[in-house]
C-alpha cells in the first residue's frame, strides 16, 4: 500500500486523524493533513483506507 496526500486539496476537517492517527496528523499552522507513514504497516491499512474514504475533499489517495 502506498499513500499520498494533496495538501492543496485538504480542507482541514481532521477526519483522517480521527480515523488513522498513526498515519496522519494535522499541521499546527494551517490544520491541513500531514502524512506520517507513506507505506503503512498491515495493522494501519484498514484505518488508512477508511480515512481516505472519509476525506471530504479527496486529498488522500491510496494505491495497493
């Protein structure tokens, strides 16, 4: 699995952090998504997929 984020599309809703805090956080200044793990371990993969599906702006892309 490979994860990418588009900070320019992010609307700072924080749903990614709620769903997968081990893979995402938010910037202190803008509140936008910060990717912590581009290739999440197996135990985070379901949460990362959920985070991508919950993202209202589609800023998170998951491949694999």
